């Protein structure tokens, strides 16, 4: 920003709020924030920051400004659906950026619509199609672009193909064998593209951790087999998992859950500490996706009368019910299994707290639009879950702001409320550091410098509701 902030017709001044800039600094009361075009041109005490002549002034005394939120693990709906549905829900919820974890051609088209201003939506980072082993966990889902990679040769083909398809990073999945995995990492490194995704069941976690994979997603198995004093037996058990053709994913989750339960009996906190130290040293990030685990571990948590169902397709409660029973619970859980999952969920939270304490970079991600998850809304659940795990509200906020920006190499452009950063902001009615649930009390959202006030926010929600209900939304 070199031009003078004087007399710009596109200047917006936000006056009087407390700014929580997400750098780690304490909140600053009574600030004036000047946005010119897409950029934060000034932020500081209201007594010191002049309001540019001709600026639109927003009196937001008593409000709280935080950076726009990023959901680092999403699967936005398929390309045949109306993209305004999820785009509206993200923006209405203050989610101004997302990392798409499963690349599809339609997502690239949607990103172009957003970037060119034809669609109001979040900034997108888009994965390659899933690269998985044989049989792939999603191979029984029709029309899913999964690339099966069983050999180094296939890996060397799959990586450049993904790059040609426009992928920002390579997504690796749970069933990759060691040779294919290593070849994917080597080929990606050679071509300068990052790799992120699941841990592979078929190789030692510590090797993966130090292989160059940049983020690990979900807590299926997670660090636990490696953190057990019985590591060799448990990692061998992970490697031996065989899925059934009826429900690859469902049978996989069931077997992983048993190994998790087994691993907890021989959990070694000394080993866990050393793994976390190595995660920090390798500078890998972890996206625990606690929101999806909450649904899997405690399936009663989401109810058909949840008010957010109005933004989802009419059959959603039934389809979630079906998925919960047949996929996540493998046809139903015994009382004993249900109890185990409740305990496992407590362990997931405790593990996330330990990661944070050790200095592991945590990313807030939900896995929406999977079962039990509502695009945009669920990121606020994830923040709440991170705090219930033991993070401070500020740390939780950073997992959705500063940390994603750093992870994506955009820390000079985004992620904090500072001079020169892109103007992605959420203005809240109440203090999120007081109670993280206050991130839901959204007064306004600023996306790429564009002010989305309460009336427009309500319109976005109405559009999403109409599209979910099968009516064509209004442009
Ligand atoms: Zn996912």
C-alpha cells in the first residue's frame, strides 16, 4: 500500500472496537481500523488514526474485531450443486478462507468465480484428488475422483497429473503403501508441491513425520500406536487392516478404533512427549478435526431438530443417521464399544492439549460437509472443542487465523489484523477471549475488503436455506 488513504471512495473506517489481532498481543480497546480496497491501511488507537475523508464510517463501539476465520479441512459440495450454498454459509459464519481437502475440477471453477468477484465466497486452497492405496477407502463411492497409487511408477505419474489439474498440494490418504508413499513424497519434493493428508496405516508414523508431509489430518490412530510401549505390534496391526468391499471406510474405522483402544492400554507418556517434540522439530502441522470425531465418537450429539438443519437438504438427518449407523458405527455399537468411544474422545481432547502445550502447530478444521457437520457453523464448534480440550481461547482463535496463514505461506498477507494485511475480518458482538462461543455472535464480516453487514448476512443465510430446500436461490 503506497497510495495515500486520503479521499479514497473505497475507504471504510471501523471505529471504536476492541481489536484482537491474533498475533498473541492482548486485545486493544478503542481502535480505528481503516480498510482501503482490499487492505488494512491503518489500525491503531482511535485518538491517533485519522479517518480518511469520504470513508464509510462504521461505528462499532463495544464490538470485537478478529481476523477472518479459516477452516483448514473442508469438502465443499460436489460440482453439480449450487456453490452459492456453501459459499454463503462460510461467509455468513465469518469463514473467509478454506482448505479444500479433496480436489475436484468443479472446485477450481468455483474458485475462479470467487476470485473474479462473480461469487461471494471464501479464498480457497485446493488439494489434488485423493491419492490412496489399493483398495482405496472411498473406492466404493461412485464418481469419487480417487487416484489409486500402488507403485512408485504410478506415484511419478499421479503427482504431475495433479499439478496439471491445478492442485495447490498433494493429498495423501490412509491406505498408501510405503513404496508408493515415499515415491509420492520424493516426486512432490522434486516438483516443489507440498503434501498433506492422512497418516498412512502401512508405515511407521515417525518415518512419515519426518518425510516432508506438511500436515496430518484427523486423529484416526493418530500418534497413539507410535506412542505405545507396544509400538511394533500396534503399527503392524495398523498395517494389517483389511477393509471389506461392502464398506471400506466403515470397516476401516471400526478396525482403527479397536487399535486405538488397544494403544491406550499401553500408552507411554515418555514416548508421546518425544513424538510431539519431533513433530515440532519437523515443523509439521496437525489438524485434529475434533468436530468430526465428536460426531463419530458420540453419535447422539447432533439432533434432527438442530436449528442449523434449515440450511441443509431436507433428507439430511436421515442420511446422517444412515451414515452414522452403517459407516461410522459399522452397523451399530455395543454398549461396551459406545463407552470406549466416549473414553477415546476424551483422549483425543487430551492429546490435542498435549500437542498445543508441546508447541505443535494446530490447525482448526472440521471435515465439513461430512455427516454431523454444517459448513461454516461447524468451525465455531471446532473452536469450542479446541478450548474444551484445554487451549486458551486466543490459541484456539490462532488455529483458525494466524496458524493457517503461516501454514499456507501467507503470513505476510493474511491471518492477523495488522497494517498491510488483506482485510478479512469478523466483527463480533461479544468478547471471544471471554468465551470462545462468542465467535458465533457475528455483527459483520469483511471479505477481501468488502463489508458484509447484518442485512446482507441474513440474505446469505436465506439464500443457503432456499438452495438447501431445493428452490433456486436468487442471484
Ligand atoms: Zn476430510
